[in-house]
């Protein structure tokens, strides 16, 4: 679940900013972001945020926003999985709007090439270095076969033994096995936050096409090697990038609201 909470924060911040919009359900004519392609049957952790919110509302009603809870949950999940910790800037407020369209366009696809990734992150004022550092979150968690099938069967920048391993759980013909899961990090599996992800990339064992694009003869190769050899450098840059990402277009002051229920706007 830790990897899912980290991903939830990313998917929230990349759409309208870090405003908790991803948590809003479809209610009547109100359309949320949960049914967007990158989120549907993929993003998890909503129930964890609900339980945290319910506890906080009992202790200090109307004080802590859902957006801040998501940011704190991502930080604590990283630490509990063995990664670094950092001070989370607080004071975000919750949005009363969503954007299904932005959720479908602003979240990079697992098939993205490096230029597309750099452009998507630049749109959020995140640098290529931030991109490469934040991608290290893929040292934990799993991905569905449908996200990496084309990479393991058709790409050439992949270790043949690794491709063969992943093919055992991901049949070539869709939709067979579409939801089968494989760990994003083959070296230390899915529950240890470390820098093995970058060593995997150097060895051509990135699970997603977008992962391997970071080490494919282009601008991020040298940094990938540095992170793979220097866990302290990766941890430091990851913290810096997470703080920057967590500061994307927050609602503060009188804008937005403090939702009483993270799934619906206040009535």
C-alpha cells in the first residue's frame, strides 16, 4: 500500500496541483478524476486516506485538508519502506473542482519517450533532474501487464533474460493477463525503497518503456548511473523533487475548502 499512497500523491499533484481533487467521487452530474485512463482500476489508497481523515475529524474537525493528508501519507510511506523522510509543507486546501480531461492528458503514460516525459514535467515546473529522481519511486510497487507488454515483446533496449522472465506472467496477446502484476523493481522487489531501480535501468531491466527511456543513450544516462552508484545522492535529490512536486499550485488562504469527507465537496 505504501507505493500506492506515494503514487496517489503524484497523480493528485499533476492534475490541477496538489489539491486533493483525485479523491473526489463521481456524484450525480459531478465528474471526478478516478475514471481517467491513468487512474481507473489502477490508483489505490482512497480507503486509507478516508480512515485517516475520519480519525482527524474526530480529533480536530475542519482543520487538516485531504490534500495535506495525501502529501503526508506519501512521505510516511516512503520512510516506512526504507526511504528518506522530509518536512512536508502544510496548509494546502482542498479543491471543489476536478478535471477529467487534465487527468487524461497531464499524467505521463508508461509508453512515453524521454522528450514527452521531460515536457510533461516541465509543464509542472519540474526539471529533467526532478523527473529522473521522482522516477526512482518505481523502486517500489507493481505494474499491470497491459502497461509493459509492448516493452517486453517489441522494444530492443531490454535485457533478453529479463524480458523472458516478465513474459511468463504477461502473455503476448491482449487482453489475456492484462491485470497480471509484476514488480517495478526486479532487484529488491516491491517493498524496499532504495536505489536499485537505477541499477536495473543500467542493466536494461526497466519494466516500463518510460522507465528505460531514462537510460537509453540520451541526456539522463549519466544521472541514472550516479544514482545507481550513490544512494545518498538519490535520496537527497528525491527529497528535493518531492518537496517541489508537493508545492505544485496549492490552494491556500480563502481558496478551496477543508473537506469534511475527502470523497465529496462540502454541502
